[in-house]
């Protein structure tokens, strides 16, 4: 496999990853294929699956039906994953492998990271991201060029994307695009649609993660957000914009409704932590 050198210094491992899934609902859908490339601070790679070791794909049995719409996108059928390992059987080892790593992907902050966290929580593993930097290559791309992964690879690297919607080809393409972005936008600025100057792109992972961030979510799904005073507020429904602690105090039944409702597990984890912090405070 081609090795791409990142033109920035890493302080800790940066894991590029991609998931193929049964659908697009973070709370309900499951992983059917995943791929990871861990880039170490010394430039070495750790790849799962590793084609150089004969591992071509890492398919996952989602323990539920794959929608026809999803199969049409990634080509993975229910028969393909019938004998594959479950996520739970791999969760412990994968959790340890990802420990201490920052995460990167394409549209990963909105989908892949929240869904991965949901899978870990189903296995009673609290996969927290508070201490991780999350680099979303799509957000950088959309801020600077406004296009898609296939177009990004063509635009930045003058390459066609073969094997699109297979996890490993997609994440290799993402890594190539990111490496080119870091170099191209080092001293580059653009004028946004709001008339604001955007760029240049920082040359460190914390700065890049902040540059590519959209909004200030308190949970991965964006049901809660931080206001200008770093207080957690609701971002949906009848309490949108209201402080979470105020709602918990005056309408405690809303907490039970959410905890028993069809919300992502990570959202419930944040809600529970906020409730416990309020009680202690």
C-alpha cells in the first residue's frame, strides 16, 4: 500500500477511519465494514485491515438487516456479513488500539465518530472523545473548496477514486486529500460567503481540528450545544436554546423522557453526566 507522508508533526497517533453501515441513523444503525490507518508520530503506519498481510476487508456482522438502499451504496449484502465477527467481539481490542489517539475522517464528526461511539456504548464501553482532537477532512474541504471525496481526490491529487464506498480505498483517498490540504493551505486564505477571511490552515492537529469544527456540540449528535458562556443548552425541540440545567430543574420528567427515548447513547451519556454534575453542585 502506498504510504503518504503528512507534512505536519504529530504529538500522538492520528487514526484515519471509515465505516460502512446498515443505514444513516446514528442511534439505530450498525457497522458492516470498517477500516483504520493509524499514523504514528514517527511516520509509521498501522493498518486494519492490512492488505500487505493478506487482509482485504474487515466486515462486521451488524446483527440486524442491511437496508437495500445501503447495499446499493456500498455493495455489502446480508449474506456477505452472515459469518463475519460482531463488533462486540472486536470491541475490547479495538478500544485499546484507539486509546490515546486523535481521530480523522471524511464527514467523520457528523457520522463516523458518533456511530463508532454508539457501537462501543452498546458493549458497555464508554468511548469518550473529550480528550481527542477530531479532524474532519470534509469540513476543511467544504470551507476551502466546497466539494465531495471523489471530487476532492481529483481536485487535490489529480486522481480518480477507484473502489469508492469500500472503507479502505475511501480512507486512503481521505488521507491523500488531507496531506495535500495541509501543504496547499499552509499560507492560503479565502473570502467566505459571509465576507470573512478563512485560513490559513494551522499546521498542527489541535489547530486543524478546531479549524474544521462546525458548531460547539456538547454531544456528538448535536442535541446539546455550548453557548457563549460555555454552558450546555438544548439544540432541539421546545427547549431549544434553554440551559440544560434549567430544564432538568423545572421539568425533571424531560430527563426520563430522553433517557427512555430513541436518542443516541452518547447523547444519553452526556445528559446523565450533566444530571449528576447538577446534583453534586
